C-alpha cells in the first residue's frame, strides 16, 4: 500500500477572460516538470484531473470544458524587452495528451495579472495608481503580447465595472495588444497570414462536400466557413451543436480538412494529437438572437455573428485567440469574415457569440501583394480565484 504524502506545489487558480486555469511559477514546479516532457504533461493532467473517462474532472481542478482544462507556467523572460515568458498547456478532458500547439487569448489576460502578482515585473515600473504595461513573451507561438493592467495601491486592480459577456460578474478592464499575431512557424505559406495564399479556398471535406473556407493564422490557426453552407444560421447556442453527434462529427471533419490544407498536419490521424489547433468557426451576417444568459442581442448592435469550436465542442462564448483571428480576417476585404460583416475596409468589428458580443480591432495592410497584420486589440478581465498549493500524488512526476 502506497502511504506517501502528496506533493504540495504553489499554485494560483485564476480566471482570465472567459477561461480559467491553474497558474504556476516555473521555479515552483518539481525539477522533472521544469522542462518540457512527459513529467510535465503528467503533472498538468493530474492537476486538472485528466484523462477522465467520465468527463467530469471530479478528482482535479478542471471544469470538464475546454475553457477550464488549462494550465499555465510563467517565468522571468528570456527575451530582451519582455517581463515574462508565458507557456500554456491545453489539457484534454478524456484522452491522454496535453496540447502545446497554441496560445489561449483569454488566459493571456491572466498571465499579465499573474506576472505582477508573482513578482516578475520590476517594482519600479508598477505605479501606485494607474496602468502597468506588461510585456509578455508567448512561448508556445513565439509572439509578443502587451497588456495594460490597472493598478491601485501598487497592486493589480481586479474589481471594476467592465462587463464581459460570458463572465457573470463585472471586473477591471485589461487591454491586450497582440503584436504581429500571425503564426510564423506553421503551414505551407512560410509564415504567411494565409497559409494557402488565398483569401478564400474551396475545401474538400470528406462526408460533407466542397465548402468555401478562409484559413488564417492570426492569433491561432482558424478555419472559417459560412454558417449557411453547413446548414446553420449562425445564431446557434451550445445545445444545438454539442448535443448533436452528427454536427460535431461534421465540424471535426472540417477541422481535419483545414489542418491538412494549411499544412499543420501531414495525415488525418495526426489531428487526434492536435485538438487545440486549428479552430473551426462559422460566420453569418448580423441577425438578432437571445444569448445563453437570456440577453437579447439585436442585429443592429453587431456587425456579424460568429460561432467557434474549441476542443471538439461549441465554445460558450469566444476564445480570445479566435477573436484575434476574427478581427484580423474582418479587416481584410474579401475574406468570408469580412463579407459576412458587410465587406469593405474596417479596423474593428463587434460580433455576436453564444454569450453575447465582443469588439475586437486589428491593423492589417497589404505589402507587396501579401497581407500582414501588425496588431490586434481587445479588452478582457482577470481575477484570482484561489491561491495556495495544489496537491498531487508523489508518483506523478516520476515517469
């Protein structure tokens, strides 16, 4: 009988945007988990409670959704001009893997706040009252995020009146700037914003047929299709998709076909170990609907509707990185997102999602025939939910 005491690891449970996760300082992790590999993956899985065949995360900190099955590691930055390195792991709920292929835009907000909480930002740069600028190196994708964090009495201000649809209570607003957010290292296009070189492609999806698609790498690799082309209005809420196995299979088929076309995977079976990316989203012109929280969203208050899937399920609101992709694609005339928003040039859009609306801006330009995006901007909020130690069995990091 194993009677060894559990490991106690300093940790903070934190909400960022419409997600929440368990945050760690790199130096607080067991030695074996301070470097990438199986020990780190096993630790994160045990913290969250995965893989869980029951899909409940009863024996862990996870919430059994893609928005709540997350872990984050922060450390002093290795990059000049940055405060902190931010590494994000998306923990699968019921299968045995941790996906490191992309960022979480929502938890980027939490990373900014945690960087100050954890002492990684020079105290001389933190005002007594005002806004602290935190420069984050997003280590998963090698990108810079600049966060503007409100500060009161030298501490992160968490309470406030900023309302974010998909989050129950108001909080303090944190503004995020995603600098040069296209995913340089992936796909066929040698770092191009559009890996295929096209604003719209014809995507041949087994079991579905040929679909128009915009495939973009801003924020996170994303495959956009028209809602009407796959039998939807674009105003759907979670039950319409997540309770329909045929619908989920269709969305996964689109995701796999897009991943292949974007050069993210070489064979369909590789998609099983890359569930975090790419995302699939379907777009439609602005139309009125009632959000999941009972709020009436009038068509006149939005530019378009977007619904996106994360880890195989329709998201309850919108992933932050997918919002970057939406804002960027909307800024480029001729993409499916831009056309759904009415076409033309635009620097920002407000879109409807299952929980309400979100505004996102992007700065994009065409340089020598190639579209580039210099920055995407959106507002989120963050709040520490609990801090202390998380406990795991001592054998977790001994594989």
